[in-house]
C-alpha cells in the first residue's frame, strides 16, 4: 500500500474529493475548499492510500502536542470489509506510535439513529485496535458523537473546548 501526502497544491484527484463527499454526512463535512486551506494553515496530515494507482482511502490527522486528532478516515465503499481499513489504521498507529490520539465517531448509543449496525461495527473496530471510550459526548446538529482515545492520559470536555477553540481560529461556520 502506497502512502501519498496530500497538500492543497497537489490535490488534483477528483476521486479523493468524491470519497470525502460521500463517506461523511454533509453536516460532518467542512466544505472542500475550506478543508484544503486548513490542510495548509493547520498543518494537517492529509494522507491518501493507494494500491498502485487505485485509491483505497485517506486519513486526515491534526497533529497536536497533547494528542493527535484523527479527524477523517475513509475507505472507498466498495473496498470496505476487505481488511484495507485495518491496514491503513495500523500504518497510522505506527506513524503516531507513543503519542496519544483521539477521534470522534457517531455514537452507537444514540437512539434512534439511521445506522446503528454501522456504528457498532465502527466502535468495535476501534476498540480492537487499542482505542477506548472516553465517555465524552458531543453533538453536531442531530448526531451524537462519542470521543475515543488511544494512549496515555484522559480526554475531557475541557480538552474538547481547547481543540475546537483552535479550529475556530482557522474556520468555523457562522451557524454553529
């Protein structure tokens, strides 16, 4: 599996944009042009994964001193369930080895929700890979998100406020 670092100058791959726009609910997406600006301004680690020239998926991580925020992680829909997401996550964990990492995901505890089985599988995937539930929950519109963490330390609402304050320095929609 080949890794390619993506910058705003190098992102000519329309397939990458399509994956981003189809893998996440619209209200969880940052508009593409804003995201590309944030890749540069926030020094986001945007990595695409390929099998030869064929896109498999991508990750976007916000590296920080206290913990790294696994912001986006997507595998092309037709390739899911084939172990490729596991390979990508294993590479990502190795890349940030020894550092604490957090991610937010749609909570499987939210009831009702349109995709409970997918949420349960996603949580089980992260738990198998060393993440733990922090029991910190946040809401985006009508979606409850749970924060999961790997590594030393804990994650609190104060940590959430700190990281969102950092993001707000660079981008924040007026209606949030």
